[in-house]
C-alpha cells in the first residue's frame, strides 16, 4: 500500500490509508446503521443487492446472503484479505458504491428541527469554540485531527453531538462539556435518540448525512469520572457523537437552524 496513490471519488479525496480503513470498516458501519433498529424487508433486500455489487466489484466470491450481518462480516474480511491486489479503479468503485448505499438506509419519515448551540474547530482536545465555519468536503475549514489513524476520512468530515447527550452525561457526574470530546457541531432542541447513522441533515445551504457512531477513545479520559470514557459509547445509550459526510458545502454559524431527517 506504501506506493498507492490517493483515490478520488467524486468530490472526495481518500489517502491510501483512508481508502483501506474505509473498506476495512464496512461491517462496522453496517452494524452502526442497524444498531437498535427495526430493519424492513425491503431494506434487507437492498443490502443483499449491495453485497452482490461489492463482491462483483472486488472480484471476490459472494458470501451467503441468508444472514446479512454475517454476509457483511464475510465481505469485509474478504476485501481486506485481497486489498493489496485491488486496482485503484476497483477501490474507487467500491468506495463510490458504499456511499451510494449507506445514505439510503433510513426511512427519513420524521423531521426534527433544532439549533446549532456550539461549534468547535482546532487541533487537540478540547477543541476551540468558533462562531462561524466554512464547511468543505473535508469538514470544518481549519479543523485538524491530531491522529489520522482513526479519523479524517471523507465520511468522518464532521463530528456532531447533541446537547441532550452531554447534559445526560453531566447528570451522571462526568465533567464533560461542548467541544471537549472533539465534536464540531453541538445541536440543541433535537432528542439524542434521533441522531442515528443514516439520518440526513440540513443547515442552511449545507447538506450531509450521518455515517457512523464515533468510537470513544482514551484521549477523553479527563472528561469522565474514573476515566470511564466509554460512557459515551452508543452501546451504553443515546450518548454517542456521530460522524457525518458533507454532500453540499456552505457556511454555517452558531444559532443556525439544524434540520434532521430520520425514522425516529
């Protein structure tokens, strides 16, 4: 992989590491979309079609589709095993297919309206408060991820959190606050449980969709009692930050209306 060039997919540029890490996270992204969700039969049919397309694009054997969760795991494992043999056009096609599929996975039959309560961007934690931001395909202009090992891919362009989640964690005694855990946009007025992978959002002219839960890491030790940073995991309740992909660029400010479209 050392000699592989970056991969351009439409408006998005993936470094060699970004591309490989995205492919290796496909089963986890699927798991995040289906977490604590009822999955309609039509949705599962679409997932089986996606698995067939990805197997064809990657030149791998189609896994058994009887259990879609197991099929995603098998597909991801097979693509990772073959990754060094894949051509750049193959990888580009796999990435493009992924981000055509995942944005279709929520029903979008419920609209929530809230407000941007806080915005943050800088290198390191806590991130510095800002009042205005230019949103690019890469996220907030001027924002920097201190480590690129698990961050900074096009589907992680923004990190979004709910003030409800922060308030709930503070009620448990954790000294967490807006910007402490690295989120760029903190939203008030929308219940934390509405923020789920697959939901779409609008902020003025800016458009995007939530791609995955942000996995907590030990960099957040100081904001949690007994260094229990996993308290903000999606597996513990509706406390998680979420990553988002930008589909339309623009400028946003604190106080702007934040519209979220989801199935709950």
